C-alpha cells in the first residue's frame, strides 16, 4: 500500500508543478507583452507552449516569442518551453 501513496504523492507534486509553471508563464507574459491571460488558457506539453486566446494577442506573443522563451528559461528553468505555438 505504501507504493500507491508514494505514486499519488508524486502525481500531486507533478500537478502542482504544472500549475506553478502555468502561473509563472502568465506573469512573464504580462511582464514582457503587457497583456493578461488566464492560467487555464496556458498549456505546456513537450516543451511547447500553447495559449488559447484572441488572435491579436497570439500575434503579439509570436512577435515577442524570443524574449518570452528567454525569460521563461531564466525564471522557470531551461527546457521548460522551447517553442510557442
């Protein structure tokens, strides 16, 4: 039974880390681009950042993607996001 609790604890930590990353990305986008988005609109999978938002905001993100990725690497760690979709 101890193995199951260890697994669930690891899963909980992973979920917490995912939420922490999404919230950090929201703060970084506000800092770099100047727009506010919701953490629920942020998805990171396989080092690719996908943001579900209005096309005008997506265009701004594409224009400043280099700065965004650099700042994410500085704050959240290298390799968290390598590409913005």
